[in-house]
C-alpha cells in the first residue's frame, strides 16, 4: 500500500483547518405551507415574454368546449389563430372545474387538455410552480423564484416546439 506524501497530508490538514472539509448540511425541503405560488399575473407575463421570444403571436384567450361539461373553459392565451392555447390553472379554476381538469402530474410531465372542438390546451397548474420565498434554504433547494420562473419558461418552450411541429403558427 502506498502511503500519502507529506505534501498531500499538509494540504488536507490546511483544508480541514480552514473549514473547507466540513460536511455540508443536508438540504431541508420546505413543507408545502412554506411555499408560495407564482402569482397569475407574473406567470402570464412570463408566458407572454416566452411566446414573443419564440416568435409566436399571442391572442386573447377563448372558451374551449370541454367533454362532459355544458360550457366552455376560458383559456388565458391562444397561440395565433390555431386551436391551441395555454391556461394558467389557479386555485379558483381548480375549484370551479374540479375533475374536468386533470391534476398536475407528480413526475412533472406537462398536462394537455383536449377540447370537444379539437382544441389543445396546455394546463400550467399554479401548484406546480411553487417556490420558497427568500432565505438560504431556497437557494440550496433550487426552489427560489428565479428557478421556478425558468422552469415555467422551459415548459412553455417545450410546448411551443411541439405545437410548431403540428401546426402553422
């Protein structure tokens, strides 16, 4: 067995003395009641900005007829004139439409709702875009506002890439 060189031992001792070799505390994930949801106005502004970056013209939303429902779901944003939209699902939407809107996928997969008229709507549930406001734990857990906004943008970009492969926007 080869013994460590004196220089190696000296460097290790210096690191320990400087505190560089101390164990990193375990990341504690905040409980649900400590997390904040991205406000709808901020989410819609981020979505609009992402659409403009992707050269997709957002239109005012429209009502999409849902299967098993005698009325339309008001969709926040329509992508051009295609039967495609994006809906930010708030707590109020979830309470009003209940089982008609699928729950967020626990694995993080995007949820798409198909209307009776062939419309496709990306459902972005506010419960999926939660973050810990402020604090060092938020940064360690990657659940700060910036990372939440970045995840929302990536989800919208993925959806737009899919839609562009299916429709002329």
